């Protein structure tokens, strides 16, 4: 009897153990995934350091230029920063990502100082003051405290449709180790285009500066397509800035007077010329430091030859030689020149003949006058003798 009781107890214990193990193994359902998505992308310190682009040491730099650009989101290359206008299954645009990170206290933002930007603790902005200043509705989220404020902002309350441009700070640096010029984006500033109560042209309001290194890991999770012919998103927003795939106009370069190009060059033509000259100098800075190779010199000579041919109205083939049309034109021009030369020679001959005839008649007249004067002299002598 005792043996039977021991056997039944052992069976009961075994069944309870299997049930407990079955409860430990639990499949993650859709609800758990949704909870994870609501919290947003969690970035570890290791992942942050992986995406962070470190500034080169001053000893490795020989030249640097700080350039301010304005990215117009209406241009085709910059449209990846604006679309989708509202979050959907394709993701969200960059401004929504930045606002979510600021509301959750995951990144810091800095004041817009118009050319005197300082990314230090002294110039960090208060997210609540920024939201109140631009009239963005919000509420305090659960877990918010005095030291660490967290806010909840609905998608409809984020003014993503009013962010129509961005300011970025570029640093063009010549690295002596790589012997090349490199351009990297240091920070970006969303610019709000908002109309006043009376309508008219929208007024631009630069909101704040965000360091690109702080948001790079989050931008790397948002893929976008940059070509209308290929709807496959092959690049993410981090690649967009790392590969300089944007298109922007230079509106300022760092200078002692802290003046923009508009202030230095009030006229439109002078401003455009200054922008083009700065852009050309930046693009060709490292190329002008080295002696060109033979292939580069031949390419420059061919380009010069083609430019001269275009000025003369000629057409060159792939090898850089004039085609048949140009030969015919040259033959016609040569024939015309020969005809003109022959006509000029005929005119010269006729003029010479006329001059010779005139000289002969003058000589005859002179000889006749001299003979008549001698006859008169002899007659006068005879008359005196008589």
C-alpha cells in the first residue's frame, strides 16, 4: 500500500514539473511587440559609440572651413527628409524622430545663436519652453520627474508639415593622414515656416540645434528611397548625411564679423557668384595640391580643345577630331578666302597698271616741256647775235 502511495506521489510531482516548465517557455505575441515599438528604439552606449563620427585631432588637420547650408525640402534630393508627412507603415520623417527623442529625454537640443553656436551645457534648451514657444500641445508622461521630464505628444500635434527646410553645419577638413578633403555634418536645425494671422509669406523660425552624432543611431533605423525610379529604400537617413546626398545653398561661412553672405553681398548676382566660388574652391581644394597625372593633363587638354571648338561653332567626334561637316565648312571658308585673295591681287595689279600709266604720261609731259624750253633758249641766243 505504501508502495502505491509513493508511486502516485512521484507521478504527481512529475506532472507538476512538466507543467511548470511549460509555463516558463512562452512565445512572444503581437502585444509584446507593440509594447516594444511604443517605447521606441533603445540604443545602448556601445551602439551609440559605433555610429558616432569622431572629430579628427588638430594635429592631423592642416585646413578647415565651417560652412552653413540651407536645405530646401521642396527640392527633389531633400524630399527624403520630409516624406512621409505623417507616420505610416513606411516609417516617419526626420522631424518626427527628433521630436520623439526630445519628448522622451533621449537627446539634448541647443539654442539657435545665429552663427555663434555653442554645444555646451550652458546653451541647452528646455524642451517644455520650446514646446510652449512654438505652441505644440503636450502632456507629461508616466514616469516623468523633476530631474527627468518626459512628455507625450500626439502625432497630430507635431507640426511636421511646417518644417520645410533645415539648416546644417558642415565642416570641410583636409586630413593629412588620408591626404583628402572630407566634409561631415556636425549639427542640424529644423526651420519652421509659419504664417502669421494676416497671411502673406511664411516667416522662418529656426527652432533648435541638434548634434548629428546624438541622433545617428536612430536615423540609421529609418530607411528611405532617394530616387523616384527605384522605390526600394536602399539608404537610411544616416547614410543620407554621411554620403552627402543632400542639396543645399551656402548662406554663411564662419568669419570674424559673423556676417552672412547676404550681408556681405547684397546684390543677387554677387551673392550667386560668391556661393559658386566657395563651392568650387571646396570641391577642388585637395585636387589643386598635387601635380596632375598624364591622364589628367590629357583630359584637361581635350576639355580645353572641345571648349574652343564650341566657341567656334565646330563639332568634335569622340576622338576629339573635327567631323566631315567641319571639314566642309573649313573647305568652304578656305575657298572663300582664296577667292578673296585672288580678287585682292587683281585689284592690286590694276592699281599698279594705272599708277604705271600715270607715271608714263607724267614723264612724257616732263620730257616735252624740257625740250621746248631748250629750243626757246637756243632761239633767244640766235636773236641776240643778230
